C-alpha cells in the first residue's frame, strides 16, 4: 500500500512515539491514533524528537550549557525549527500552512521543559533569530547545510516508514547529530 506524505508523517509519529513510551499502546490504539492524528501535531512531535535525538547523538549536554553556554540552547531551538520546516514543506502542497509561532513554542516547551518562562522565551527568540539568519543566508555554506538537513530529514522518514529503504532509521539518525554539531560550531563564540 502506497502512503501519502501526510500518512507517512503520522505513521512516523506513531513509530517514534512508541520508542519513547514505556507503556506501548495496543495495536488498536496505535491504529486509531494514526487514523485520527493531527498532522501538525505529528510534525511538532517529530521535530522535537529528532532534535532531542540529535542532541544525544552529538553528545551535547544542555543542562551544562544552561549554566555555561546559554546561547547554545538557542541553537538547539533553531535546529528543531529547521527540522519542522523541512518536515512541513511538502504539506504546503496539500494546502496546509505552517504555524511557526506555535511550532517554536511547542518545540521549546518540549526540549526545555521545566525552565522559567522568561528563559524559555529568550531561547525561543534566540532560536528564531538564528533560524531566520540561516533561512535568508545566500552563502554556499548555508545553502548546502539546508539541503543536507532536508535530505537527512526525508531519508529518516523513508528509513522509518518504508520497509524497502536502503538504510535503517538507526543508520540515518547519527547524521542529525553531525548536522547539529556543525550548527553548534557555526554559532560558537570564539
């Protein structure tokens, strides 16, 4: 059975969510969630999930950076928003419109749960500023970075949702960590 892009997103959401839950849903619950799931909620979840996994695979330590390099949290927020943008891009052809305001708040609250609202607001603002800088950059470096993140994001979706994929999701996931590391290096103050 061929899936639409939207169905792939909802399916990937269910698969990634199952990885993180100790109480795995029954098959009936998973089918119901897939059938009735909101695609925008799926994209929010996936952007947060993939950013969290990128932070892990890049061996980053946000708790330490909260104390020693607060601006780096804005880089993580930026990365999450970029993943959201690439996941959402194909949905615009189906009539969906991205809600970047909602997305950045959802991603920020997910990644930085428990922080004071003022700190969270600062991280979200910093992340969005970085996101806009990268989105508007015309240099070859940033164009190539955007293309690579887009390719890795789509590769992960295919690896997760297609049994005939040449790569497994576990093989693609470390590439998010590498791309996050590149982004962190670009925003590291000397």
